[in-house]
C-alpha cells in the first residue's frame, strides 16, 4: 500500500474530508488530493503535520512498524544519528551545480537526503541478515 493510500484510508477512518485536512495544513484541497494520489510526496514537515491531524505517526503512514529488532532499534547507533544531524544541520549551503539551494527547496533536499540515509541503513541491515 502506498503512502497516499495509507493517508486516504486513515482520513476516511476518522470521517474527515480532504478539504478539512487540507485546511489544517494550510493548502488547497487539490494539493492535498495530489498527496493522496501519490502525485506529490509530502515533505517531512508536512508528513508530521498530516500524522498529527490523523492522530497517527509518520512511521505508520510510511508503513513502518517500530518493532524490537527493526532498523531503528537494531542497527542505527547514536553516532549514525549524530552524523546525519551534523550533515543536515551544518551552516554550509547545499549547492547544486555551484548554486545554493535555499528556502523550501533546501528543506526538500534535506528531506530527500534523510530518506536516502535511512534507506541505505536499511539495505545495510538487510545485507547483514543474509
């Protein structure tokens, strides 16, 4: 099941309309519809807001369960978390072809880098279990 499908299912479970959720997010109904239809991937900030509105967790919406032995409880050390935080929060600009990425685009780049980091850690875990 996709992220958008999990968001839609949870919204419907709570009896909320797309318009109601979009209003809480400060966006139009059609923009929220694009998220539910997997045309747009929400930023980590928007995903957290959506999870709050839908009284669930971002991990649940992503289809991840935090069980004992999962990637987050088994292979990610405090050093990994510190390394990611340092990489993403340094004052150095994020550059693309020599041009700084700023504002919302910078946050989106950070969100993507975070996702890639956790994906790599998960693949590392899968290889070690083979």
